[in-house]
C-alpha cells in the first residue's frame, strides 16, 4: 500500500459520521489502511489531548501490537473482528510495566504491575491494541468524572463550556467519543459505565456480577464491581463480551422489537427529570409501542426498599471502600485524596457489621424478587435524568457536587445492588444539545438476551429521524 494513499484513506474514514468496530474491520478487509496507521494517528491525538484523558500512553507496546496485526492482515489471517481495534483501559486495570493509579495522587508512583489484568490479556489475545490507560474519578467513586489530580477529560459534545464526562469511567468514554479508541474498557459499581456512555452519546454495557474475570482490577467494592465496555454500538459491546469470556466472536442477532416486553418503573426513575429527557424517553416508548413492543408501567417495590435500607444502614460500596482504604482515610495521606471522594469513603466508617449483614441479606432477597418481577421482560428507563452538567459550578460547591452526583446515579445504582445486567443506548439529545441515554436492564444472568434486545432497540432508534 502506498503510504500517502493509506493516509488519505484514513482521513476519509475518520471524516465519516458513523463509527463502529464492524466498519473499521471492513476497512481493514478492503486494505484501505493498516492497523499501524490508525494506531499512529490515535497515539498522535492522545499526545495532544487534554490533561486527565490519558494517565499513561503505551506507545512502544501499541506500535508493536499494531505491526503484529499488520502482519496478520497482510497474510490474510486476522484473529477476528477485534484484530487491529484500538482500545483504552480505565486506570484500574493492571497493564504490565505501568503503575495502576486508580486516578489517585497517592498512587501516581505505585509499583508497576507485574502482569496484565485478565481482561487486558483476553482482549490482547483477540488482536486489540491498547494505546493507553485513561483517567477516572479518584478510586472510581463518583458518577461525574471530575478529577482534581490528573484533570477532568473534556466531554466532546459540549458547546457551551466544559461539561462533565461522566464517571467514574470518564476517560474510557471520552477516548471513544473522540475517536482515539473504538473500545473503552471501564468498570461499573453504581453506574460508572452506563453514565459516561449516556453523557457521551455511546453504548455502555454493565454485565451481571461474575460474568467477567476481575483479576488485576483495582477494587472499589468487591461485591458490586463489574468490568464493562463503552463503544459506539451494541454489536461492539457484544464482541467485547464474547472476548472477555473466551467465547467465539459471532455477529449478534437482534431481537424483533415486536417480541419484547418492557416494564417502565413509576417510582424513582423520573424524580427530578429534565423536561427534554422526559420528552425523549416518552418518544422512545411510543416508538417501541408502535413497533409492537409491550409496555407496562409498574411500581418496583425493590427500589423503595433499597432506599429505606440505604437510609438506615448505609451502602455496601461505602463499607467495602472504607475497608479497602481504611489506612488511607484515617492516615496522614488523607489530605492528598479528593475531599469529595474522601467524604464518601468515610461514610463506611460509621457503619457496623450488623449494617453490612442486613444489606447483604436484603440483597440476596431483592435480587430474587426483581428477577421474578421482570421474568423474561426488560426494565426501561432514562439512564440519567439530566444531561452532563457544567463542571465549573460542581468544582466551586461541594454540596452541589454531592447533590448532582446522587441525582446522576439515581437510575443506575439500583442495578448494581439488584444485579441487573444493563445496556445504555443513545437516546437523542436534551438541554444544550447534549446526549441522553436510555437504559435497558434485565435479571441477573440474562446478558445474552439483553444484548440481542438492546441491538433490536438500537436498530429501531437508528431508523427514527428523531433519534438519528
């Protein structure tokens, strides 16, 4: 391939309005450009990006992996649809030879990881090319994505000032939205994949607990943490899902929307919703109904009980975060931690063993109750009840930050406690032209069916001018 022709073809490819792993794979098949050309472009963009987007670039490793991918494509033997696909890792995932900072100043010079995390190994084995590790809320403990130590990534959809990227997997989403990567691997403890996906107009998939190996992932809550991908499409997420489980990578089959049943909660999920978000969600529901889907509005008792449990006993995440970080929270380095994150972790200090046992017992029961209520149907709600907020007011007012953070996570947090697998899909735009998301959730273990259902809804949205 003539290098100049390859550069022109890459420029043409990147100027298009649609992005997906499938489209990139097809470009490689047509020999439009090589993986090494795309990776060199991505690294150049990453070097010029704002502070906080990348915590570490993997330039030597990325180019070595890209040249290996070139050779496989040149020989006509790519490893599959993920071969040559740029990926970024939330800086909770161990990557051999680099420190895992968890977005904390206290870990900036941590000992380098001896080996890759299991998820990094699995995606690398499928030909994914890791271009770098990306920023996050410190210790993954915020839904907004602000980080005072490394910087807060810029939400690329913002046109009226710096708006929040969403958290805690902020860099994972922004790098994909900025076309520096096609897959951003994150983690989700209370919404940390689904929220940044919604704020950046992307697809984000939170799997059921235990679906993916968490070896080599720095924890926030051992009980609730799950790795998950942020990408442009549901199919992209499904390929990552298969790769992380060591399964063959097949094209996903969409469920017919007319075969789907949805429960729309009437409690919690519309509290404080912005008018534009409510209108976009109602338009989605109407489109689903016109396509033959069955829609039922119901009270979800588990939501009310979870709110009462939290008010009485605290949260599992706070208890486990404090247990993990107790020496830091109570030690001399506490002043080096983001004060807003420190306050959230310190709440676990006031919890008793009885509080945690009550929460754990209730979780087992409510997971079963919610699964029985949903059956083979799906829960549908806005991912977040508002668009990404402006960063400056949040940085200036801690009380406002905490209020907005809770509001941001109100619709996603229950899914972690109730072990609901979920996919956030782009749902048009709201205030200030910022992206909105729709969240489809299902009972634990129904991930395969969830991805097929989400693909069906995604195709319906793609065919609607209102959501295009």
